[in-house]
C-alpha cells in the first residue's frame, strides 16, 4: 500500500511475533511520579472580565464595608456592620439583631440555599465559578504567582520565596479583613501591631490566614475536585434544559490541525462537487516498508476536520485542569474561562466563536445552531425560585415586626403573694428589659385591671424607686412590687390568680414602650 495524497498523522503500534510467546519479565518497582501542580494560564475575554469585576466587588465588601460609619447614639458602636460577640448582638446599619432574632438569620440561610439551588438549576455551577471564596482566592493567588514571575524576571531561585512571601501577606490581610467585622475596623491594624487585642483575636486571624494560605495557594483545584461536597449535589439539581459549559461535538469533531480542510457542512460555501473517498491512512511497518505490517494498528487521518484544532488551550486555562471536550464533569466549576480561550482561537483561525459555550443538553445538535436560552419557567427552577421568594418574604416580615423594646415579666412563685400587716396584698415580679432605641434613661410602670394598686421598683440595696433606671444601657433587670390596698365587702376579689396588664413607659417622653400580660394572686380571706 502506498501513501496517498492529503494523508496526515498516522500512528502505528507493532508487535513482534517472535517474542509473543516469550514470558513477560516482571518490571522493576517504580516510584509513582509526583503529581505536578496545575497552574492555569491567563486568558482574556468576557468571562475573565466578569470574574475580575466580581472579585473586586467581593474584596470591596470584605475590606471596605466595615469602614462604613453609622451613628447609633452615645455609648453604641458607630460601625455600620458589626458582630458584637461580647454583647451577643449584630449591628447591620439601622438593624440590631439579638439571639432571639435567630429565625431571621435562619430565614436568610434558607433563602440563600434555595437561591443557590435556583442558580444551579438554571446555569450549573455558576456559584462555584464566580462567587465561591475558594475560587476567588485561588484566582488571587494565581495572580500573585504571575506577579512574582514578573518581579523576579526569570530568576528561578527568587520566584519561590517571593511567591511564598506575597501569598503569606495576602493570607494575613484576609485574616485581618475577616476580624474587622467583629472589632472596630479603623483601630484594628494599630491594635494588632501593638499587641493590645485579646488572644482569641490573634488566634482567629492566624487560623483564617492559615486556611486561606493552605487552601488557596497550595490545595487550589484539589478542594473543588476532592474536598467540596457541592459537586456531588449538582447532578440532582441539573436537568437537560440547564445551561452548562458545553463542547459542541457535532461541530468540533473530528479534531485535526488547521491545515486539514474543514468538513463540507461547516463551510460557508459548500463545494461544487460531491466529496468522495473514505478516510485514508498509511503506516510504516517495523521493517521500514510502507504498508500494513502484521500486528500493526493504524489510526486513520481524516480527509476533513471539524472546528477543533486540538490546541489544548481550553485545558490550559481551566482552574481545575479538566478537558471539557470529554463532556460535562464533576470537576467543571462553570467559570467559562475555556469559552474565552476557545473563542480566542476561533477568532485567530477565522472561524465562528461558540465551539465551547453555555448550552443545554437538549439544544439543537446542528453544528451552527444558536445556543439555548435560560429556562426561567421550568418546573424545577420555579420550585427553587418560589421557595427562595417565600423565605425572603418571611425574613422581610420578621424584620418589619421587630420590636424596639422587649420586656419579660416573670412572677415570683415563692411565695406567690405577701399579705402585709395593714391587709394589703403584694405580688413580686422580675422584670428584664432590652431595647434597641438610640437612648433610654429610665422606665416607669403602671397596671391595668387594678386601679388602686401602687407599683415600685426595688434596687439591689433594698431601696424603692418609682422608676427602673436603665442609664443608657441596652438591657436592665429589676424587681417590681405590685401592691393592692386593703379591700372590704363586695370589693374583695376571689382567691387565686387574676389577669392584669403591666404597661411600661419612657420616663423622659412618656411614650408607651411595652405591654405585658401577667397575673396577680389573691389570698384566701
């Protein structure tokens, strides 16, 4: 068999019949080669710009939001968003949340979970590709490595230490950025350097820095491939209409170099005559003759090719190092960088972009068909989106109905009542007050249902007062005495508990703060 025209790329595997029956010799034990780290190459394009912009936004939220000021009045922090762990409260601009407001936080987490499900059902792992902290910081550390190479200017001995030092600095800054959500941001750096912060703060900063350095600078794609549980869930959230990063096999195959002619159906102007002939191949046998030798395996080279020229650029830029041409895989994080890389190559070889694109599994398989649209009104997507809306509505309702003043009244049952020498009856109550007002100096109490009763607060030293002092604090506790004067004849109430309402007012303005239903015990007479 002689070589024909237009034949390229043939691979041959030969076997020697004389040695076929010879027993195989045990190969010496070889050490498993060390896995080389995957270092994705830079790329330019729409999705790369989108990732960069989102990274800037996320870093701005982390480092700049704690610096926003919010005036809450004297004695309160003026940081707009602050997790006040000693005070067991969260300040978020005009809101102040307490532990008893936990349902609001749970509602936000439920809404976030269903929002993630909704986004995944629409467009695959776009959260992983654009918003996941692991992805964002891996991208940052990749930029640090490239910057170190530029600074070192090819000095291999300096690249490693420089990269490590810059990565450690980024990790420490990340730890400080996390800590400033819990401590006043403007003074954090100075207190961190002079050693005046609590030991727990230093421990938290270095722990966050350690995890950031290990996971972002060293583990990188291994976290997405082996440690993160989210890829295992995505199969249950996707369907055939979800948009995922897809290689257009009907357009790209068979792969060959650019010098091979395109398939006729991919040409803008089809050929005048029919394309005849089967794919041809040739091989060099072991003895050097041209033809098909005994035991030779021949891979045919196509007379025509698809749009994929097998440059490998899509693999080189992938953060997890997968080949999207093998189909949708658990390791694909949906970042779209392979789309940018492929579009660059298609533009250079004067072919239409979109060989790799976001598309649905049920999309038109025609080579030049337009991509599918996002199906917002598919049943699965509507269920997830509806659940997210319901959770957000519940959160909004909870925030709108937050009370500025919360008063808990606990009747004392040992004893339930005290019969005084003049015939008066006294009930004791423990009053606990918490408020979110800008300022509250004191509280007075009145009772409904007992018009002749008198009320007094008792301080810790036994002195009685007409009001409970708050003194600008966010919470206060005191003992309240409700005394009913002696009653005679028909005015004498029956024994046992009777419902009353305690009403609390601001001593400065007289505004009503809270109403609490409780009971008053009467003795047997």
